[in-house]
């Protein structure tokens, strides 16, 4: 199970999710619980731990959020 720290939180911004599509959103806990992708929500560490337990037990789908990761700048030569 994912170990979280009390200060950890996840900001779910469905508009910036890299896998946003009918198939990914349809099998995401955010859509499962809220009915549709929201403008944005914040899930704290305790809530995320509870969602992980529900998902691992097969009661809800997992969070499908995929966000871009900042990396080194690449310049064309």
C-alpha cells in the first residue's frame, strides 16, 4: 500500500490529465464518485489512503490521473 505523509495532497485537474478520454475517465475513481470530471478537486493524504484501500479491495476504480512531469529542456540544434 502507498505510504503517504500528512502534508501530501493530490490536486486532481481533469483538464490537464494526460490520459483524459472516455475510456480512462469512465474507469477513474473521480468519475465513479462524482459522476463526471470536475473542474478540480484536492485529495488529502488520508482521503488518498482511503481511496487506495477501496481500489485495492475492488470496490472502486483507481485514480487514473496522469500529469506531465517536468524534465530537462531540450533545444533543437
